C-alpha cells in the first residue's frame, strides 16, 4: 500500500513506549508465582504423579495489570520450557466467551499441530492434549471467562505450565494456584507516572502525586490514563488532576472517572473516533479500520490512533504493520458512549463503511496475486491508491496480520443480520484472498468457519443457490478430513437446495459428490447410480468434458467392485470423449486406466496394445510421469507374457524418464499404484456463486 495506507516500515510508537518500556512493581506477586511453580502439588504430596499441567491463576479486575503480570511471568520463566510459549485469548472484547473449539484451534496452530477443518471441540481438545503430551510448553490463557474453558485446554503433562488470567476464581480446577491483584505499590505507581510526565512535577509536589495514586487506587490502567492526560498538558499540576478526581466522589470506579476526564478533553472528531473503536472487530484496529469507521482520511486516523496510545486509551500491538488494541477494560465504557452519543443509524453506517473498506482491501489483496492477468492489472490500477498494495508479499503480510480481525468482522457482520449483502461480499473476498495467498489446504480450517457463516446467511435469506454452494464447500472439507458420512449429508442437502434454486450446476455437482461419498464408503452400487444420474444431466446439457470425466468415475467405481467388463466400457467412453474434446493429456490417462483394467481382467495382450497407444498420447501431451508409469506397466505386462528382456528395456526407459523429470519437478509424485486411483472431485471450495464477479 501507499504510505496513506499501511506503513510497512513498522508500528510507529513514541520513543518512550518503544525504547523505555519496563515492567514496574509486582515484585512480591512475581516471587510468589515463581515459588508456586516449584512447590509440590497435592498429587505429589499424596504420592501420585501429577496427571495434568500445573495451573497458576492471576485474578484481578480489568485494568489491574493482570495480563501485564502474566506476560512478565512468562518472559521470566519461558527459558525453562524448551518447546515454547502458546497463547490464547478466551474472551471477546465485550466479554463474550470464546468457543473452546476456536481457542483449541489457535493453540494447535501455534504449536504446529494439525487441526482438521470442521473438527468438533472435543476432537480438537483431544488433539491438543495428545500433541502436548510429550512436550514441555508454557500456555498463557488470557481473560478466561470460566473454569470450563481452562479445563478443556489443559495439557495432560506435568511438564507443562498453564498461566491463566481471569477476573475471578476458577472453581472446579484442582490444585489451582491463585494470585489476586490489587493496586501497585506507591513507589511503582509513582515510577509509572514519572515515565509519562518526568520527575519534576512529581518532585515539586510529592504529596499531590501520592494523592493522585490514591485516587486511582494505584490501578495501572487508571494511572496510564492519568499520566497521559498530564503529559498532554505540561502546565497542569498533579494536584489539579488529583483534586478533580476527588471532587467526583464515588461516581464509578477510578478507571471510569479518569476515562471520563480523558474523553471529555478530546476534540470532537477524536472523541467520535474513540467511541467508534468499540465497533472494531476483535478489538483490533488499524488506520484503515479507524478511517472507515469515522469517515476520515487514513493518515489522520493513524495520527489520532498514535495520540490515543500516548494518552493510555489504546495499546500499540507489536507488529510489522501499524495495529492497535482496544483495552478490554475500556470496551464497556466505549460501548456505552456509542449507545448514548450516536444514533443507531449512524452506528450502522459506520459498520457498513468499515465492511466496505475491508471488502476493497481484500479485493486488492487477491487481485495483486494475478500478476499474469492484464484485466487484473487494469482493475488494480483503477482502485484508490490508499487500498493498493505495493507487492504480493505486502498483501500476504497484511492478510496474515489482520486475519483474526477479518474473521471476527465476518462473524460480527453475520450476527448483525442487517448487513447481509456486505457480509456476503466480505466472506466471498475473504475466501478468495486466503486461497490465493495461503492455498486451499492451509486455509481450510478458516474456510470451514466462513462457509458455515455463508450457510447461516443463505438460510436466513432463503438464498438457495448460496445455500447449495456453502453446503457443497462444507461437504468437500468434511470429505477431505475423513468425515465422509457427514459430507454425504451435506451433499444431499446441497442437492435439495440446488433443485429449489433450479441451478443445474449445483445439482450436477451435488449428484457427483454424493456418488463420490458413496464410493469412499464402499457402496459401489449407489456410487455408480449417482454418477450415472450426474452423467445423464451432463449429456442432456451437452457438457462433453464433464461427461467424459463422469464416464471415468463410473468406470473407476466398477473397477473397485470388480466389474471389469463395465469398467472397460466406461474407460473406452471416457477416452473417446476426451479425444473428441481435444484433451490430449486426459485421453492419455484414460487409455492408461483402460490398460490397467484390461490387465486386471486377464487380457495382457490387449493391455500391451493399449499401453503402447497410451505412451504415444502421453508423449504428445508431454506428460513425463505418465510416460514413465506406462513404461513400468509395459514392463510388468511383458514379464507376465514371458519376455523379461523387453521388460528390462522398458524399466530402463522409465528410470531415465523419472531421472530427467526429477530435476524439474517441484513436488514428488507417485508412480502408478497397483489399485485404481480415486479421481479428484470436481470441487471448487472457494465458490460463493451468487456474489458478483466484480466484487
């Protein structure tokens, strides 16, 4: 992007925040927590081996510095855990508990452990426990809403340590080690203020400074805002701020009192931006998000966000791109302000602007990968400079960093229910961008969640074509992860939706997918029947390429069932169809499969002739691996016919071909197996078909 958009040079922090940050206070708490790690647990005292990881609990109100203490503890002891530190946040900014499934998936990804797309929460937590059983890791679970969340994520290894952050006790978890936080000690609180305003104003009136600490109850978040307010007003006395807070009496907590003062001191445009940050997905903000919410320029939004960091109203996230986090302790107050200061229509318009900007960024993020397309380049040049990326790598970095916020934006848009058109466009572009940059396999877990959201919208709006597409995509992902029975249910539902929409593409694809699921389940009769239904539709619509492919799928099914005569007819029909369509490579492969079935059927001479014909077509198609596989098949057939000398020649040819191809191939491939291959499904797991292609 241009410098009006994302500055790839790094997050711009004030010198004090970037260079002089240090953890203050909590010496006693840290000492006790470290001692608790070494202390024998109840199981050890009773002579039993600890069955699970030890849990240390840091409890305190939002704004008490509980997360900062947890991070400092992790920093101090991380070197004891050679397999690293895993982190997960267990509550949304508004306090909604994060589903265990999502938290477990994030931890599995951080630990480089497989997390199958669409797997249930129990399967994911079991995979997490199994994967960490022989590791020594430190797990930080921030902002836990309850004991059940933490309990589900505990490793079954006494070599691991879990540090949980919560507002209250985790009743139900045995042998938990609680550390309840109050305010900072006075010395540390004064040091925190000094870091913001320097030592002069503290030194000239130390009693006023102590009074300010007392008014803030030595809570770190309140002191941060007090320091930020004073730093922005070099001529203001500490005593004035302390007196102002004191005159408010018992109206709310110290945090709410200093927040009201800081908010009321902001210029009107900045105050509006701050309020609207309550709408930021997952509490994560970048300049584009703030710009879209407030309807201002990206550069002014960036400046305002940096000002909020200096005032203690926002946290800068360590990231290659500028990104900020709304403190969880401020989110309820910001939400209350939006509800009281902004009309519902204005808030909905702000959400719509944010989603529209996100759609354009995702469109740009995807389009820049299409470097060979003149249309894509022209389309990219037609976009505003503020949403263009300088390179595919910059686009991928943005997508990876903003991924949690983008997924949260999709969830929020669907939950809203009033912005379904924008939600559908957002999800369409998000899927396409992820597939373009990460690949289908790597993006599959996120795609599964997005397609479920698409299905929710399609069912709510009775959009049958989109419902069919979402069900097909979900079925494909279920099938890829071994949940074939679940995939079959999805495919049947997609067939019904396709028929309701009168969509030939969806119905044909669903019938073929139903057949593929039955084939995977070993029900060959039903598989052949469903493939036949799909073939009838393709033939009626003169879709010759698809018809040829379906002949091959039917032939494969008969081969698995041992019905070689029907399989031979199917492969001959497939080869004829490919030849008429001019698809040389597919024709060669169909002949290869025909030769294989002829060999299974006990017709080695016919197989030999077909193999020779297939080799010639493979040579025309320049398919070296297929040529090598066919040479090996020729060698096997000749050995069966009693000609070992010729067989050896063909094996030598195959080895030469594979040796030449090995230096050029990007991935290894498999030589032709002894059993027929399962053809790939004709699946497009990133389609959301009713959205505009222009989007």
